């Protein structure tokens, strides 16, 4: 029998569906409906990214899905485990809002409001105007749905000690 | 001839894209130009040919921070044109949704954007390491304002529930229960915020402004009133063009507004407060006296305290309106379009937002004019910059730059709204 989850997880889709490929976060959330355990809320944030700081209070793990500015290939998926690596500071995650996801996470950590584990899936977009999404970005959304679902299972069942060990291991590897 | 140029190429912690050029010639400050280079938005043109009924939803897109201001000015103009008056609980709900916008907009600006200037931090994240409680409080205030917008507007950004004549849906009284507790907590946080920002070190600086704001017979103004000043102005909103004009200037994509007879004027919290102090509840007047503002305020740097006072007011007013709320039977009043011209003017967080629409007989917009608060404040901002920077010309560029950016943020400029706005450069010759 599978053990009951020990950690609270939240899934967040960021982006504005009226801005082309910026809507990919929302698309992933729509496709996740019904696929996640009932105790894992799905939140969509289209505008006020500062809302993240209050939305994720009390959660142990959060998975965010957002669009990224084009670097090489539209639809390319980047996964950031913030226990191991930081989000790039400049020009990667595209936010049309006053506060970037990177800044929101940093502010949240300073205020001790951030969950212990934060995973960010960033999907490179092609165009951020109009309501149409590039086919390769929409296709990437399908793949990210599966990866988010798997990530939720892993994050819910990993023990806090294991999560902490993982972070220490990462920190030591950086130190060495 | 000694030339010195100080340039802020891109102004941070303001809404939208703008810059500042300071020209210093032979040790004297010659000129300050607030350059607004955000592309024109062309809303007035794209509204032509659209129905009056679409207007609140189109016009909300002008701003993600103050969409209610645009929606409210528009619906009042529409109703003015078609001879409709919205009263009772529908009118009260309009004041209530405006309270939400003032709370979220002012909280963001006071703590996250402006407070770091006074305390010597580059941004709110750095400030949060030492003033975590203040930042957490700002987030709670902003959330409360957003909740109010969501409850009445359907969503907090670009709300969708406002329509000419009222709303598409009005809430049940029971729906206000959770927000009531939040508002009581927000009011206490806002009072603490007033006391905190009042302790900031303020530059010793005052100017003799002409303040312009709405004034209502018995309310601190949101949606209605006459346009008045601390000089001799007292006009109906329909007579705006008789006293004000808009001019194109080469260095800004935002039109400059000025008083035909006297030039620069100031709109926003300082003006509202100066002209409507007697309309504030006694408890807020007492709080103002406690922080030394009972005799008015001509120091633009202390606008941060006035904004915090207005958050307290908005929380109090919201609680008062909710306490008196009875759900109206109809969510809106009937509107019959006609060929007419209508005017609307309401108090956006940054000051008066004036609209004029000319309609065809079927309610289609023939022409639209929108005068946002930031475009009205540009001349005053430039005059402030000259006065603030002039005594500092012998200081290093970064000192001048810092004080000028702080001066601009006194106005909480919404550049996106005004474009038809920041980077700083100083030219010394």
C-alpha cells in the first residue's frame, strides 16, 4: 500500500492567456485538472505575481510553470530545482508584470515565506502577442503536464529529511 | 563653457517606460525633461466605432494597477451622456470597488516602490531584510485590496463586472463576511504604516502648488464632485476644456496638461488631501494631526504619508459601506443610448482621470478623450526636479540622480497610462 503523502504541495501556472505563448502556464494547469491528487491545489496567476508570496504560505513544495523568452528553440523545456540552482536573473522568464518570478521568490525567501522546495518549469515561447499559441509551445505543454504530475508525487512523498539531505548534497557539491 | 550631463536612462520602480534628462550649464541647472518614450497606446482612436457597452472592458486595459479609475470615469461619462443617474447601493458598490483599488495601488507604491528611497535601499527586497514586518504588511494590504476588486469586479486585474448602469452581478450580503475581517486587519496595518512612514527622513522642501482635485458636497472624493483648486478654480467637470489644455512636447509621448491661465498644477493624494481634509472622518483627521499633517502638506516627499492615510480612509470607508450594504434588486439600471456628449471624472489613486465621449444615436462612440493623472502631473514633476536638483548641482551625479528619481516617485507616476512616460540624464555645459 502506498504511504499517505507527508508534505503539502501546490502547483502554480503563471502567465496571461491573452499574450500568445505567455498562456502556456495556464494551458498546463487546465490539462492538469483531474490528474493530480485532490489535496494538491492548482492556482493560476495571470497578473499579480506578488500574489505568489501569499498563495504558497504553508506549503512544503511548489511547482511553477511559466513561459520563458526565446533563447534557442520555442517549446524547449527548462527545469530549475531552486534547491540546487537559481533562476537566471536576466531576460529568461518572461513576465509582463512589475515583479519578476525571480524577484518574487527572492523576496519570499527574505521574508521566510517561501516553501522549502520550489521547482520551476520554464517553456521557451516564440511570440507574446495575440491569443494564438505556437504549436511547438502547445506540444511542450503536454510533456510538462506529465512531468509536473510525476514531480508532485515525488515531492509529496519525499521526507523533509531527504529533501534537506538533497539540498545539503547540492550545497556541498557546489562548495567542492 | 562647462557642460555636465546626468542621465537616468531608464527609471526604475515606476509603472511604464520613461527617462529623465537634466541639463546643467555653467554650474546652473538649465532644464529638466521628463522623457516618456513608451509608445503611444492609441486607446482614444481604437474606441471609435465601438459600442458604449464595450467601453468599460476595453478601457480597463489601459492600466493593470488602476483599471477601476478608467472604468469608473467611463461609466459616469456614458451615464452622463444618456441622462442616467446611478444611486443607492449601486453607487455605494462603485465607491467600494474604488476603495479596493486605492488600497492595493497605494500599498504597493508606499512600501514596495517608495519607502526604499527614504531608507537607503536599492529596492524592496533589500529593504525586506531589515524591515520584514513592513513588507509583509504591505503584501497583506495589497491582498485585501485585490480581494475587494475580485469580489466586486470578478478579477483583480482588468475587472470584468463593471458595466454602464451598474454591474453585471451584485454580491449577496453574506459574501462580504470574509473580506470584512480582512479589512479590519488591513485598517490596523494601515494605521501602523502611517506611523512608520511619518518617521522617515524627509528633505526640507516645499513648493507653492496649485492643487486640483474633485470636491464633493459631503464625501472624500472617489467618483463625483466639482473640479476645484486651492486658488480660484471651481468648475463642473463638463467645463474642463475651458480651463485646461493638452500640449504635445517633443520629449514625451504623453501629452502635457496645463491650466490655461497658470500652467503647472498637481493632482493626486496631496491635492485631494489639501482640498478635502474636512471630508475625512474625525479619527483619520486625528491620526493626521498625530503625524504632523493637520495643517496640510506642501512637501511632495511627504506624499508617502498622505498615501498611507488614504489607505486607512479606504479601509474605513469600505467597512462603512459593507456595514450599510443591502443587495439591490437589480444589478444595473436601464440605459437607452442617444446621440450625446458625456463627461466623467473620478479620483484615480494618482489623481483625477477625466473622460469625454461623443456618442452616435445607437451608442457607438464617435470620439473619445482620456486625460490620465500622470500626464497632468508632468509639468509639476519637471518643476519639482528643477527645484530639487538646483541646490545639488555641485554634488556628484549619483547624488543628483538618486534625489531626482525619489522626487519622481513622489508622484507614483503611471507611465503606461499617460502615454500618450523614466531614464535620467544630466547634461552639463
